[in-house]
């Protein structure tokens, strides 16, 4: 069973109702009634779905259950329900008195509505956890998709880091292996030779800088941590290296769990999902459980939906539209739109360096939805984006 927040968009309403197998008559009656606090519940018993619908309607909310729920002709159901915020405490109380896993639904809804976006329970020295943060990208690789070779010289890298910090970067993300679509992996020793000296020098020159290591290899993560890295950013979500979770938990370092389908070499060769959000949430839950079983604190986990990592343009757009789904993990959400191919596909910008406006637009949307970290190449522009976003959150006249 999965429970997650879901904003019912008018342009997607008919598609959603068909996907949930709601009757056509019911779909017409309920249109426009899901503009409140909405949640999807998937893979729950059909009798339980009927109980939720009855209770939600009694609280002046709305619930769309499959047509087969009338006679329980199928054992399981997926459904969406919506309530006013002030009705949720009563809903939670009623659900906790039920069976069929409904107390678990109540527990999630209760935890979710009291959690504080964007940071939930996350905390880390050197990071202001009361606001979204900017993660500046430092690729010390010869073959990254937009800036490969630009910062392989250590002096050039340090100059770039200095500029990013001056322009407002909260975290410097150092990567020594390209994970662009179609890229070949590099061995751990090569990767360490690229990142360890740079991280060491950054810590010498900028001792207060918070550094993350962008790697899928436990030995690289370990070496980077010893050199001064404080966060591990694993785009594979701990799935490429069986020792990664142990290394991170042993060091007690925050981890960014990135989602990927496939390997960088082949991840963009027709990726297919039967249930995009369900599969992604299962992925994150498995990775989280692994870290927690190794002893890492819940307050040190961040998730990243992995834009472009085994996703089509349609998948990337769905993730962006419904970023709220991933808040169901109750962890801060990091996003990386910077110069990505989805911008090129939408805007016709083949050159990654011409995708700044698209990046700023997507980052703004993500911040508005509650993203905790925006990972960017262009820190100065990201800082402006964040400052304007913060200003608009202040009370107006």
C-alpha cells in the first residue's frame, strides 16, 4: 500500500478518473471537487476504499473510487480523496478506529499535514535548514554534458568554487564521473584522483564550505569524506554499490538518494514505467529502509527524483507537475533541472549553455512546490531566483 499527496489538476482530471476506473457518471459529478488537500491511496482492499469514501463524504469531502468498488468485484483498489484541512483531524481519528490498514493511512496523513516543508526533519551543521538551498555543480570531468573539461585544472576549479560561494552557493557538489545519458563508467581510482585533491584544497581555502561528493561508488565516497566532503550525492540511490549505505551510515553523513532506472549508458533507451509514482516511491522507500537499517538517522536523508535519469520528457513533466508526491517520504526534496535535455526538447535549445532561462523557470516552479535544494550550474542566477521567491513569501500590504 502507498499513500501520497496528489494535486488533482483540471487538465489531467479525465485521464486520472479513467486510470482509477471511476465511472463516467461519477467522474462528471465530482469534477471540480478536488481543489482541497488531496491524497492518492494505492493497492488497498476495496472494502477499505469504500470505508474511506463513506467517511470522507460524511466530512464534506470527496473521494473517487473505482466503479468496481460498488460490488467489490476486484479485491484491491486505487483511489483519490480530498478534504478541507480543518476536517483532517476528524478524518484521522475515524480512520484510526478502522481495520484494513486504514490506521496506516491515518498515520501518514497525520504526519504529512504537520510536517514543515521544505525541510521536514532534516538538519546539518553549516546548512540553513529554514529555507531552500542552492547546490552548485563542480564537475572535474573531461566529459560532462555541458561543462566537461572546464574545471579539471585544480586552480580553475578553485576559482570556480570561489565564485559560486560568493554568488550564494550553500553546497558545492563535486563530481568525478559523468552520468550523462550514454556515458561510460570510470574506475574508482581514476575518480578518486579527480575529486580527492580538489575537495582537500577546497576545505583548505574555504573551510566553512559544505561539500557533497557526487558518486555511486562507496570507495570514492569514503575517500571524499576523509578529504572533507560532508554529504554523499548518489544518483543511483545506493543501488550500484552494495557497500554505499554502510559507508554513509558509518560516517553519519547526509545522503541524497537519487532515482534512476537503468544505467547511465542505457537509461534513456525507451524507459518504461507501469506506475511512475508508485515505482519511484517504492525505490525511495527501499533505499531509505536500507540506510535506516545501517543506523543512519532519518534527519540525514534527502531524496532526488532524478530528472533525466531513465525518464522520457513526459515522465520528467509529470514529476515536475506533481513534485508533491515525493513529499510523502517526509524528507527534503532536491531537484536538478540545470541545463537538462528536457529544456532543450521543449524550447528547441540544442546547446546546453542556452538553457538558462528554462532552468530558472523550472527551478522557480520547483521552489513554489516546496523543493528544498536546487542543483545548478549557474549559481548567481539561482540565487536571484531564490531571493525573489523568498521576497514573494513575505506578507504584502
